[in-house]
């Protein structure tokens, strides 16, 4: 088994990039540029929090950890989960916190190079420092070993990932230095920033630098690369949802990752240790997943259709009172509202308007930082599936699938 860092080559598609892949990159860039453009920043911020919850839910689901979004949100609101759910809920909350940190760096223009080793170690450290003790140990070759936050695998019994044997622990520093250097170069151009996301995602997992948490770190790294490339849609879409669900069925992600491990298949299959054809296929599949999720979120968070779903919900709940519908619709459209503006918006006297406002807040449709500060939109947990069908469950939603990629084997 080769133990030189060039074992992960090809790290990207640098020569003779298939036209289908460049076209898909353009489609992704165009679709992402429109995402959330009609939303007020306050409404977008509330939805971004929901997307982080969704990302954590699906990232955990990929690892076989099925945690109900309601349990995660309840714990974040200060309610203690049941003992049998506590560890997985805390795992999800840790993921949300790390993604929020990444988003804050991106929003302020301070996001480092996502493939830089120091940044990746920081992701792992922040994630595992917040993990419950039950999930900070793994059993490896019969031994219970602690996962040290932000520290790569130590020499000892080597790991196996299915049929794949990652590099030996004593070579990890060289492999990760090579990884960081290669993707620093591959992500310099606008096309390269997007085109390299699938390859970096796979090659990181191929190296498998940590004893555990590699999949979660790679998905958070991919999220950071998406934000760095300027296609994050203000943090309003999640790649983890697409990876967990696949394009046709769940299970595709792991199968595609395993297929990308394929060694070079002869002289016409690139010049690296791994198959260039397999990398083409994985890149096409991953980019199509990204486009699919951007299109899904664009439909889900479109202001007009979101207003329609919210209005339909409120009319069902309050069939004889349209005032709360009018109030919530106004706040959704304009982002926030000073409490003193409620009489103007509703066309009511102050006391009556205050009663409607209090009802909207107590029912969870509006929220505010304090009882006197302006109100902003909220999406009550009890009606989450009604407002956002298909975020976590299966529900009819008319979203055209992304077109197939000609000449790119994605199976």
C-alpha cells in the first residue's frame, strides 16, 4: 500500500474538465444567487437557524443516529431530553453550534481556507468538546479509546473503513499537509472553488485523519467550502440533506463514496493512484445533489409560497379572525415590527391590536428578544411540517429534478 501523500491523487479535475461539469457549476452558481433574495434579513436569519437544525439532523442520520428534530429544538430551548435521547440530542446541538460558528465567520468575511489543517482540527475540537461523554469513546480492536478533540489518530492499531485502508497514523501529518496545499491551489478560481468541493470531501474521508468524526467534519468542511465559494444562499440550504436522501434513494452517498475509492483502471484513467473516471462520476453526483438541494430550498423558502402556506395554516387555526393573519403576513414580509405599529398595521385601536399581538406571540407565530422589543417572524415547532413540508418528512412537493449529466457516470 502506497504511503506517500500522492496516494490521494487525482485531487481534482484539472485537465480536460467535462463540459457537463462546468455547466453544472454554472447552474449551481445561478441557482444559489437567487436563493432568499426576496426574504427580509430577519426572516432569512430565522430560516437559517432552521436549516442548521436540518443539517445536524441529516448529518446525524447518515451516521445512523436518528434524533427527532422536536427533541433537538426542545433541548435548545432549555428542556431536558429523556435520558435515552440525551446523548444524541447533545450531539446534534454540538453540530449546530459548530455550523453557527462557521456561518458567523463567513458572514463577517473571516472564514479561513476550509481545507486548511488548522481549521479542520478546530472543527473537530469544537465538535467533540461539546459532545457527551458517551460519544467521546470508540471501541477499536477490543480497546475502549478516547477521542481527543482536535487531535488526529495516534499510532497503534490501524483503522479500516469498509474495504478501505486509510493511511497509517504516523503518516497523517504529511497527508494532511499535502491535502491542504493541493486544495489551496485547486480552489483559487471561481469554478475551482465549486468543482473541488466533491473531491475534497472524498479525499478527506479517504485519509480518515481522526479516530472518529471524519464524516461529520467533512460535511462541515463542505459547508464551509460552499460558503467560501459564495453559493451558500446566505446559509439557507444544506448539503447534508441531499447526501442523506440521495437523488433516487438513501444509501447512494456511501455507495458513491466507496466507488470513488477505486484505483486507477489503466493508462486511460488519469495519471494518479485513484481512478479519474470514478472522480468524474462522484463529482457529477455530488454537484447534482448540491443543485437539487438549492432548488428544493428555493421552492421551500420562496416568499410568495411561504406566505401562502403560513396564511392557509392561520386561517385553518383562526377561521373567523383574519387579524392575526394580517399581522403575521406583515412581519414575514417586512422582517420585524415595532410593537407600537400593530394598531396601524391592523387598523385597530391600541387595546384590540395589543390583544392580537399578544395572541400571535403566545402561540409562537411571532417572537422578540424582550417583551418590549420589536417582534419578528417565528415558525412554531407544532406546525413545522405544515409550514415546511419535506424538510424532515416525505410530503408532496412539486420540484423539477435537476437534469442528468451527459457523459458523466453517476449511476
